């Protein structure tokens, strides 16, 4: 799907630039650094929002070409089978990707393997219980979303359970998009220790 419609995906963020800025500020607030692995990097649209040297993994080849132009070191691979040695990355980010994974627990277990001890993972997603989650689920049900009709939305509690099952320890929440998705958006600063908005990042670490 993303190999065929990668330009549609990328153009969505151009049309919805205000939403991208809010999500970008949320990502920047996480404090990524060092060698960073981006699972499901796509076109690399969030490259400017992630500090550090970014290696991007994605099974779709066409978006990886654009990600490379944006400063990502591209690797064609599945998150369930990462082609890296154990303990080499300082950070991993999973940005609006977990809802498209066939086996999110296996991906998180692989992320745990390739992270160094004390390394961090940030799982950023649209919680199904949020107003934005309900909005996207309704659009998918009506056939109005090209991508989200294939998505499985998770609650914050479900993502925390997946992270714990994969061997991670919780550190903090950061979130944005706290407004009504049916009203014109404005740029929002990220909220620390908040899990009630439409874009939530769960920061966890490998003990």
C-alpha cells in the first residue's frame, strides 16, 4: 500500500502542515540523540523532528528513496526481522506505525534487542480512545481514508502492555493534538505527562 501510494501519504502532511508542526514539536521534545532507528520511516517526513543520526527501516522501497534524500540512511527490511547486531542503537522511534504492524510485539522485541542497555524507544500513535482516534476510525469505517482502513488502533493501555511485554520500562508520556479534529487546527506545544490527546508518544527504556 505505501509503496503504491507513498506520494499520497507524503502530500497529506503538506496539506496538513499545522498538524505536522504540532507532531514535530512533540517528537523534538523527546530529546533523541546518538544513533536512532526509525521503524516504518516511510518518506522520512519526520526526519527534521528527530535529532541524531537516523537509520530508517521500511519494507516499501519507493518511500525509502525520498527518505534518503531527506537525510535518512535507508534500510529495506521488516521491523519483525531487523538486520542489525544487538545493542547498537541509542534510540528507536515508531511514529504512527504501530497501527499498521502485523505483529507489534515481535517488532518491539526486535527493537529491544538492537537497543543498547539504557537506550530509549518512543512509540507515537493516535490512541483509539482519543477524539482523533474516534475521528479516524469513523473515516475508515466510511471508506474515507485510504490508509486507516487497514489500521488497527490501540489504546494507551494496550501500547503500554506491549512495551512491558517486550521488556521495556515506562519513562513518560508526551502528547499533542488536544483539540477537536473537526475544527481548524492550530500549532500546539507538547504536553508532558499527558496521555489524553490525539497524538501520544510513550517513552520507555531498556533496563
